[in-house]
């Protein structure tokens, strides 16, 4: 369990370097993105790992108060959360984040699929929340904004998008070079599905086979145990899968080891 609290004004741990406005040659552009991909795979430094680097440099967020759209500010809490995510992914474990409001975990959780689609072509990601209304808002205000604002050089093709009362779905495509040097076309998908309206819904992710899953406000789920037991059995055999569960608290604190 990760316990995080905003006990002081956030100080950025990382400052994003803007992409050059003009590249002299196409080769210069290719070299630039090749270097970026290295950071997505290996990390930037000891604090800024692969997932956090991608999130901080490629994902834009919408401020729910002002409506402005910009790249996230990397704070100490973000470093802690992403370091735990990386460690849990390597160990095949599921991190549970217990935090104060305003940390922005829903923005992280609903935009990490773009990282996995870029680094693991043809992959699938899933997400759920405490109720259908919250899940639909997260998909619209976090994921769709993040997709719309991706840099045009790395923006995925929109293959299919669907949103109903029970499910939101995004299928994205991109060209990539496989391990043998062949150009291929990948289609990855992100499914946001209700798991709390009924006992049957709680098993909606059984058999999903996703590389990444996000459960927003998990302790507020009326059928949390049923959902988690069903989803976890599906993921526990795949030690490369990452599951992120979140909770809010007004009285949480940073661990002394942080």
C-alpha cells in the first residue's frame, strides 16, 4: 500500500523539454523520437522512470477548474507512485494507492494505456470505477482529452470509439517495426467497463487478458471483493500485467521511507 499526502506545496522533480519546432531533416526527427523511445523503455534518470517520463512529456491534462490544457507537473507524489508502479510491474503485483485528494491518480490511471500501446503494440488495457457515471466522466475528461492532445508525430489512428451507459471503448492503430525489422500495423484497445451495477457485472473483466488495469476509487465499489477476485485470477498468471487500484483519504500521510 502506498500512502501519499499533499503536506506541502508541490515542487517539480522534472521539467519537460519541448520538442523542437523545426527539424532540419527527416533523419533528425527520427533520431529525436528514437531517443524519446529509449526513455520510454529505460527511464530518464533515477527518479523519472519509463512510465513517468512518457506521462510527463506526452500526455496533456485538462484542469477541471479553469479548463486549461497542459502537460502535468511532476511532484514528489508522482515520483513515489510511478516508482511503485514500476516495481510492482516487475514483481507481478498489484499496487493499491491510498492518497489525499488532488494527487491526480485518475489522470494517471486513465492515460497510462497510451504508454502501453506505444511500448507494447497490439496490447489491451482496461479500467473501471465505483459507478457508471464516474467511469464515463473519467473516459471523456481524462482519456479522450489525452488522446486528442497527443503530439501529431506519435498520435494513434482512431480505429474505433464507442461509448454507452455501461462501456466506453477506444481502439487505436499505429505502424511499428517488429524485432525482425519488419514494418507492422498494430491495433490496441482500451475498454472502460462497469463492474459494480450487479453481481454479474462484477465479473466483466474475467478473461480480459489485459496488460494493464485501473480500478478507480476501489474501496467505494459496492462489489469490490467480487470484482477484484474475478479480475485478479485472470491477471495473476501474467506477471507482466500491471493493476492500479486507488482510494482517497483526507488523513493520509507519506510513509517514512518515502
